C-alpha cells in the first residue's frame, strides 16, 4: 500500500508514478484472440463448440448452445424467494432511473425556414457478455440488459461461460427478471466473435456490452468497428474522500469492497487527517484477517492500494479528479458542497450512508462505469449506448435561396464541382421561376 502526502517534496513524482499504474495495461493476448475470432468467423458453430470444450471443459453441440426456457425456470426454482425479491427490487430501481434518462427527439424551424431535427432510434440487437470464472455477477445482467430494453432494443442475446457445465442459478434468474430469453453457454473471445460475426445458431448483434477477462476485452477491441462496444473494461477502482467524522472501520470496508473484486482492483483513501488515515489503515488490516476473500483483497490492497494525505478537501477533490476514478465516495459532513468540484468520476456517492456497494446493486444508476482513468472522457452505461441519432433537414425554395449561395461558394472552394452544381442548378431553376426540378 502506497502512502503519499501532498506536502512532501517528492509528492508530484510519486503521484505521477501512481497515475501511471492506474492506466490500463494491455496483456499480450492480441494474437491468440485474433486466431479465435478468425476461427469462429470461418467455422461458426463448429468452432464455438470446439472452443467451449477446450476452454470451459464442456462438450456441447450447436443444438445445446442455447439455454432452454425450462432450464431457466429450473434455475429460478433454485433461488431463494428473498433473493428473487432482491432482484426484482434492483430491477425496478434500475429501470426507473434509465427510463428517466430517455432522450427526446428534436424538431424546429429556423429563421430561414428550414426544418431541422434529430430522431433517437434504438439498435436492432444488443449482445450482453456476462463473466464467469472467479465470480458470477447477476447484478451486471440487470445493469446491461435493462437499459437496452428501456431504450427499445428488440433483441437481446446473452453469452455466459459455464466452466464444467456449471452456472450460478442467480445469473439465469437475473436474465429472466431483465427480460432476456436468448441465452448461450459460451464465453471468452469466442462469445464476442459469435455475437459480432454471427453463426448458424447465434445471429449477429449491433453492439456488445459487458465486462470480461483480458481475452474478452481484447476481442471487443478487435471487433470494434464491425460492431459497437461499450468500453474496454480495466480493473475496478474506488477513491474515498473521508473525514474524521466517519467510522474508520466503515471506510476500511468500503476500500475492501473494491479490493475483493480481484488482485488488480484499486482502492484509494484521500483525507486531510493523518490520524484518521492511520486508523483506517489499521482497520483495513484488521478486517482483512476475517474477510472470506482475504487473499484477493489483501493482494489488491498491498499492490494497488493507496492513502493520500491532502492539505484540505478542495485539494482532495482535485487529486480525485486527476485519478478520474470509476467510483468516488464523498464521506464527509457536507458532500453536496464538494460535488460541484468533481469533474472526472464515473459515479459519485454522497454521504456516510450511501456507499458504493449500494450503487452496485440497488441504487438505480448503472454500475458499468469507465475504468483505468477513462472517466476523463467517458461515461457509464446508459440508454444512449443502445440508441443512435439520425438527423433530418427539410427546406423549400425560399430557404434554398437564402443559404444555397454559401453552400455553392464553399463547395467551389473545396474543388467539389458536382457539389456546387447540385445546389446552383436548383438556384438557377428558381431564378427562372421553374422550382419543380
């Protein structure tokens, strides 16, 4: 765990080193991923089945790639009613928030008489990647599927790896809750390839969303352009700005909530209070001793954790802006006063009773957020990721008379003769009083 103080002479160089460690590193998987994508593109279902047997130790035929409705219902039956209720509560809150952010079409007539506007149109199909492996995340099913459904996407295709044929029933229950009926037991880069290029069993989609391992991230990088993607997800991270009015143990648990994701997760505390920083650090060590995932969380805290001592809370927020975290907690007396200073964060959690873990599950805003400091220019998943804008223009003779000559002049200046003639021919016709050309 790194500890830095802004008053130290070498702070800037040490902080620059910390920032460089937060940038997403690209693992050397480009070549094998390219081979997998090519294999699926050429051989379709045959490649999917072979790769699923190779990587997930599951022998499967094309007819068995998709989960049946009966399998989904059987999985739901294994889930405790209280957990199904929790899923329903989370789904309702996520849906309500994303319905509230739906954009409006635009249409107006300007001062020259032209009608201008844009229409928001949902994608035809979206692909949802759901991770398996170290942990299964039914909450991510809700966060990826519900915004797409709210946006109006008609077809949702979900791929989830099932190593050794095993899947967490809660994942299928979450898919059912979110209205996803097209679910495939395929993971890794091969799942991305299937959703991007299509096979006889899995029809191609328009955008692929959802986190995964290094192979999945690289596969999304390589298919981008053929289909859309949400982002290239890096390690999860949190920055907690806290004062001494907070319980050190509670803040320690907030930091460990990120650290337990995986060994690469990044947890950072920023505070002006040195004694409070000491108390939180001690609480982290104490909680690690009893945490179920202490090996993972301990490695994350040891290798990627940080405590920053700032002069005041204004400086604390500025440090957070430079870190551009995925999650930012403002655990202070007056978080609303600091919020306007925040420029770069995927999501902000205000007040001592609103930890980031609430946002992971039942808050409402999306928990699929920009990682690896990409909050400097990127945003969390939203309905906008499942829609596109189409603009339109409409104008009559009078509008063309007023703005057409400028279009001709600009086209001539760019040496595009046909462009200029396309407009000037109509202007000439209008000058001859023959508008119907």
